[in-house]
C-alpha cells in the first residue's frame, strides 16, 4: 500500500497521506514520497492547485514514535554516543527540504486538517500556503517540551514572536478554532463542512491561470524568505538534533523503550516527569 497517494481531478492535484492505521505518522519514506507527489503536480500543466489531506481519523500525528522512540528506526534519529551532529543534520535537513517542497511548489497548496496535525505533522501543515482546519481538530508541537525543535520554523513566521513562544514554550495543543483566532491557520470550520470549504477554495484558485498563481505566490514567499527563513531553519534543524541527544533527550528515549512511547509522551505532555533527573515529579497533593 502506498504511504502517500496522488491523483488529479480536473485542475486540482490531490495528495493524501495514507498510513491511517498509525494516524499517518512519518517514517523514513514519507517525506520523500510527499515531495515526489508535489513534483508530479507541478510538472502537470493542467494542475492549478493542490489539496493536501490525510486518510483515516487524523491528518498527521507526527513522527512514528513506535519506529523512532520506542525502537530506533534506521538509527539516524538517536545515534550511539558520541553522536555526529552533521550526520543528524544531513538526515533531518533532508526531511525539512522534502516538507518545504510544499512551500516551494509553483501551484498553491491548501491543507485540510481533521483530527490532529501535531509534532512533525504540524511541520507539514504549516509549510503549505493555506491551512483550513476542523474547529475541533488539534494542532501543536508537543516535542518542544523534550525531544524536538520544529525544523521548518514556520511557527514564528505565521504567528509572530509572542504567540510562537506561547506555543513552543508550553508544547500545548490548541483547537482549530483557537488556531484561527491567533492567526496560525487561515480558517476553522465545523468538521462536517471541512471538505466543502477546502474544495471551494481550491476550485476558486483553479480558475486562475497557473502563471498568475505562481507569480503571486513567489512575491509573498520572497517577503518571508527575506526575513531569514532558511537561516532560521538551519538553526532549528541543528537544535532538533541536539534535543534528541541531550541528557534529557536520551532519558526520554530510554523511558520510551522502558514503558512504551505512549506512556512517555503522556508524562511529557502532562509535565509529570523530570527529564533532567530522570524520575517522576512528585507533586504536592
């Protein structure tokens, strides 16, 4: 079964994350498949706009922690000590570059978010041009609490410094309705009309000539890139590797192996574990 699906209907290219049994979690292959689908849509002169969505109960739950945290995947995410920061950077910068294919796409990309777009899944969503969420869907970057730094760095460019700090210094998840209120996403709508809303937006853009769409997107992207986007991403990608190889990051990995990643993530997200001391936090009753 293909992990990402691509099809074209009329003037719209449709990219669908297709690992529904693991909430479309990211493994070693998903990023490259994603950018390949973007390239296919861009090479087709009949495609004017792209819709990115996810099969199953969620858009994307982030990196596959069964593969990377509870196990060790390909060994690139957590290396044996002493670790090689440049090996880590090469691995993660490739993934970031694949996600950024959505940003670089000549054709505008609308992301349809239902369920969750969290951790690495938020990286993917925030690289698109416009995000439309279900009001009850959730978005956030919980690994900011331990074991991650969002390598695409899109939070600050969408939100500004203060709201980006509010999200990344807490690792909180927020609803689509809240994400719209603070300007993280373009729009949040009731879940039952999410599909119709995204289709209408894509069809509206699809009536514009491809060269016009490309020029408008190029101008807007240039304004963001001139603010240092790629330099920020380089720093974020380096720091992401450090978060996974710091004492706290290694403790999170060890804890995930010992008790399962779901339990470790629950402790991380509720703030009930001291990752520096590697022990539960005994809170006053």
